[in-house]
C-alpha cells in the first residue's frame, strides 16, 4: 500500500506547469545561440539574428500571402481527410468485410513517402494547389482512419444491442452510438493528422515551388539569406505549436468526459 502511495505521489510531483514548454523553447534558443557563436559560420545564424528576421518575414505582404496560402492548403487537405477518413474508419471498425477489403490497400499506400508521389502527381495535376492538397490528404488519411477504426472497435457490444433493440438502423447506430463513443480516439487521430498535414504541407511546397512557406525557405536559401531561412523555420514551428494547442483546447471541450490522454503528436515517417 505504501509503495503504491509513494508511486502515486511521485507521479503527482512530476507535473507539467503552464510555462514548461516556454522554458523548453528558451533553452533550445540558448543552446542554438551558443552553438552558432562557437561554429561562427555564415550558414548558421545565431538565434538572435533569426529572431530579428521574423518581423521582416511576417511584416512583408509576400510573406503573409505565402503563409496564408500554406494554411489554406493544409486546412483543405486536412478537412477533406477528416470527412473521408472518419466514416471509413468507423465502418471498418464495425464491419469485418469492409476492414478486410480496405486494410491491404491502406497498408500498400501508406508506407510510400508522400513526397515521392509529388513528381507523379505534378505530372497529372500540375504544380498548383490541387497537387499539394492531394499530397496532404494522402498523408493525413491513415492516422485518422486507424484511430476511428480503433475507437469504433472498442465500443461495447451491449450498446450496439441496445440501439438495435430500440429499432435503430445501422446508420443511426454509427451516428448516435459509435461516433460519440469513439470521439476521443478520433480526435487523437485528428491531432496526429494535424501535425502530419503541417509537415507534408512544407515538404510539398519545397518540391513544387510556386508559393507557400516551402517556397520562401528555398528562395531564401538560393539567395544566401540564411537568417530568413531560420526565421521561416521558427515561424513554421510556432504555427505548429499554436495549431496543436488550439486543437487540444477544442478536444478538451468536446470530450471533457473522457480520460485525459498524454499524446505526443509527432511522426517520424
């Protein structure tokens, strides 16, 4: 009993305060500043030089237009993936025949790096928004499908039987029983998809250089403006932090009744 109490007390003692992420970012900037000063090379500006270039990126009209273009593509690709993936994942979780049909297809498509598909997609659709949005869509779909599948599969059978006893159709059972019960798991998948959408957005824009944050990065790199390159990396990182924090706040509002999840929404694909 005392050992369990001690373990619980240790877990309570190791809490994450509201300023912990800020201190982590400040520590990273300090390490960056010291490392850049020790290396003393033009290709690695100091953290202060990169931070001073951030207002130049955000203050210029072209910079803001490119960033907003990126956010628009990411929002469209992520929204399309949510609309397609959640119903498919829920149906796969409840019907084995559907899962058996789609699972091999998804397992073949997902391991392929989405950046490797960009040249083919560009040949078909050009270098405009449609090709980049499609790549974002493809990158985001499987995490959401997987979490929706797991959430639907975990729904207790007695809840399904209760719905059937009340005369609900299969569509009504999915919408009124399975979807609410699987919502915490679905939102965890959407959170992972949000980060993947940001990563894929930048990658696609670096390959198909027409507009967006990736375009700013490569243009600055071509002209030797290394402070702008690192400033853009800071902007992208800050955008990811803000979007993830906003989504986590939304998740807490939608599923306040669910058990708190300690997810790390990162992907190393």
